[in-house]
C-alpha cells in the first residue's frame, strides 16, 4: 500500500480517498489497524483515510457492513473510479461501486486457487471494469480461470522506490547483536506473514536442510500470523533450536534487509510480491518458490533463484550456493538491481495507474 501511494500521490489532479481496513492487528487486538504504520504515511502523502472494519473471511457479516460504509464514503466523496485491493477489499469496493454506478478496478495481489475462491471471483467478474494484475502470470491466470475477459486485464507490475530506506536506528542497526550472534554469522531470512499463502513451514524446512549442511548458519523469520503453531512444530522437527530466530514485528523491516546474507520466500502463490524487490534493492540475493508472481520477479539464475514449491532440498542447495560463492552473489545482486530500475520502479507503476484511472474516468 505504501508504494502504491508513493506512486500516485504526486499525480496532478488525482485525489485519493482510502478505505483502510480495520481487523485483528499485529498484536491480535480486535479493531486494530492491520498496518499501524500505514495511516500516518498515507496522510503525509495527501490521502484522506476512512478506517472501516473488515475481516479476512469473505463471508463474515462485518464485510456486509463494510460495503454499506464504503457506499457512504462514495456518496460523500463522489469519486470517478473505485479501486479495490485483495479479495475482501476487492469485493467490498466492487459491490459498493456497482451500487453507485461507478467503474471499479480490482487488484487481487495473489489469486487463490480454491474452488470457492474462484467461484466467488467469477461472480464478481462482471462488476470489474479492469482487473489489475501485478505480474504477467497473474494476468494469464485470471484469464485462464475465466474471471474476466483478456480485454479487461491490465498488467501493472508492482514497483518500489529505488532509493534505499534510512537505517532502522537504535539496536536494529546491529541485527546480529540483537539476536545474540557473533559478527559475521551467516544469516538466512524471510519477512512474511505467518499465513498459509506464505507457507512459512516450507521456509523452516529449507532452513533445516541448510542447517544439516552448514552448522554455522542461523535463520530469521520476521512476521506473525495464524500459522505460528505449524512453524513452531517445524522448528522442533528440524532440530533448529538455538539457530532459528523470530521477530514478530519490525516497523520497517526493509531497513534491516541489508544485514541478511540471503533472502528466502517460498510461498504457495503470489501476485507480485514487494518484499523480494526490497531485498534486491538492499543488495541481498533472493531464493523464491517457482509460483505465479514469483517467477515474474526473478530471472532464474540471473537475478535470483527459483525452486519448485515444497522442495526443501532444492531451496537449500540454492541458499548454500549463494552463501558459499561470493562472486556469484555479487553478480546476482548487480543484475537484480538493474532489473529493478528497468521493471520495478514505483514511478513507472504510478504512471500506468494514473493512465488507467484516466481511461476509466
């Protein structure tokens, strides 16, 4: 979300009103903002916020009330275009927009493959003026699943600011010391919500496979979520006690990434994930699962490595290769930064979104 508004905040003549979801926050408090850092940043970029309670379960009755609440915002603001993000926000936005007679665009940010999810998206397809796919393969998948016709798919890659964020400050500037590790300890890390989509147990399995080959390597997961017990079981089964570290939340994890040796994301599915882009910007080589969205982010063996989903040994082989081969690591990092500049600049994302909004308006 922060990069989206970095992209379009300076577009002349565009006014942004954001219905920001309220649900269980990072500390599990009901009604807390999902991203407590988002509100101030969005306001600073000139957006007007409307905080509306929603739930991740699409059938939760709270989401019906959210449609009414978004409808009220539409009545007050009178926008030309409504843009919904992710499954629940996309459904709420499209239904409220249809009631107001407005065009709606929808960014899935990762299409779920379950039969109920696909059926739900097909029902909402006629309400979608444009489906914004954040990677070419997500667009292809949307058409293959018959969610919308190809003529209503727009491919707009996610983008990030190319300038590195400022250092985290305080004791975050020495992450290894904070974790109780000696300087120079190899650190393999991921930043992800501990949820089924991100398959955190697969990251742990890959860590265990690396640990068997390289006794000095340590591992870090930054994130929290409903799959925590599965992660804990995988850590115990992998014999990673004392070598696997977890930090539930960091206000800006991107500022820590330059301290990683390898970044890993072994998701079940993606749309066009931001976090690997942030790792590439930080000069950290990435290993990703070869799933929709991820294989649009990385050119295999050139700007990073792709491995078959749920193949812990293949992931470990790629990680160990990057840890052991400094020349390879430097080459991959340099090429990844070149690709960022070419394909994932947030300014390019903003130009394409602004053009889409103008077309729909």
